C-alpha cells in the first residue's frame, strides 16, 4: 500500500477496511481481521491496528465480541 504523507496511517487503513465493508468483501456478520493480521497486511504498528478497529467500532461498522473477535455490523440500507 502506498501511503499518503499528509494523512495518518490509521485513517488510510480505516478507509481501506471501510471500503471492504461497504463493497461486501466483509459482509455483515463476518469477522474482520485481527490486530496481528492488520499489522502484517499493512505493515503498521499494533497500536495503529488497534486504533483502526476501535474507530470502526465507534463508527458503528463493527462490534467486538470479547475473546472471539471483531465482526461487521448490519449496515443501514440507503
């Protein structure tokens, strides 16, 4: 992934995962990659990957199930 220098990396990774959610790559109910998988795919720090997942949850796009993982929520119909 090529990084935009003026945009924080967590925002760029967030945008990529959000796009995958909205285009159906990660459909509602599917499990999102975990922190380590995000770190490996994007080459970012674990703290940055945690921030991405936290922001997805705060935006209502995902919910965490403790001890299991983070899952895509049902998206509102347009």
